[in-house]
C-alpha cells in the first residue's frame, strides 16, 4: 500500500516553512513501514484526484487569490475530498478553504473554496507569537497543540464547522477562545512551526483519517521531552502577558 501526500502550490503557499508538514507525514509513515509518495503540484499543473492527504500552507494576499483561482479551475481537489481524502490547511490555506476572506487595504471580499464553513475578515490586531491550544482527540483525551501564529485575518466559524482546539495562550481564530476549524476530513488551523513537527498526535490523526484505521504509537522519548519543554516555556511566557 502506498499513501499519496499532495503538497499544493508551494510557490504560492509555502512562505512559512509549512512544507515541513509533508516531510513529517512521510517520515511517520516510513517509521511504520508504510510506503508514501509525495506529489508536489504547482500552479498550472493538474492536481491529482488520487491523493490521500492534501496540504495547503501560508501565503500572502495575491497568492491566496491565485491559489483559489487555480484550484477552482482544476477542480480535482474537490473531487478528492468528495472521495474521502483529507485536507490539512494552515494559515492562508485555512482562510482560502473557507467561504470568503478579505485581501488588501480595501478589505476586498473574495470567495474561497467553500470547503469549511468559516469566513475571514481583517482582525482588530495582528496575531503574532507562540500559541498553545488544547485539542480534544476523537477518543476523548486531550493533547496540547503548539505553534507560531502570524495572521492579520480573524476567522469566524459557521454552524457547520467545529473548532479544532481551545486557546490557552495566543489569539487563535478571532480572540474568542477557539482555534482552527473541522468539517469532516477538512481541517484548518493557524499555527506554523511546522505544526505537525511540533504535534505528532495531530500528524498521526491525519494519517489515521487517511488510512481509516488507528496507528500504533511511535515512542520517541527525546522528542517528547523537547515537546514538554516547549509547552512549559509557552505557558510561562503566557502567564507574563
């Protein structure tokens, strides 16, 4: 069995190191003896409809518009999601996955991909800094998510979207205590890092969705200790704000 990971439009949506999310997914599959194929798609290339996981990353205003136009014209991302693929969208990728977002000083409203019931508008402040949230996993247990947020847009969830996590330190969606959004197998979130390198539970959740089965744990004590230290540091910094 081979799992296809599709990294979409890195020349437009790859300015914050979110490419690393693809590397993390591929490596965590390899550690389990599962073959993975990484397909990189740039504007003008056909998007394969055969992928198991699709990744969108961060980008600027003009890049967001170009990405939306290209993905709508191609159409295969929608087909793949209809067929059960997972979409993981970070920052600008999260915003364009929604219904609408704004760009430029004029706050022009642009139609997004409509894959998440969220809308994004210019925020009252720019969210910049370490963020720490609590994610309730499908089994009911909780796991911290750490990352670095850097976004001027505030995202508001509609009734068909569920928050990915609750904010402990940072701004998140719109300073309302929520972060990210989930609808089916479409997940949007703001943190960079890359976020899947910092949060192996979240990476494995995406892979479990794609494979439609739970994965065996991957004990990595040294990584667990680094993660513990990072979370503690963010909490200490957050308590001083």
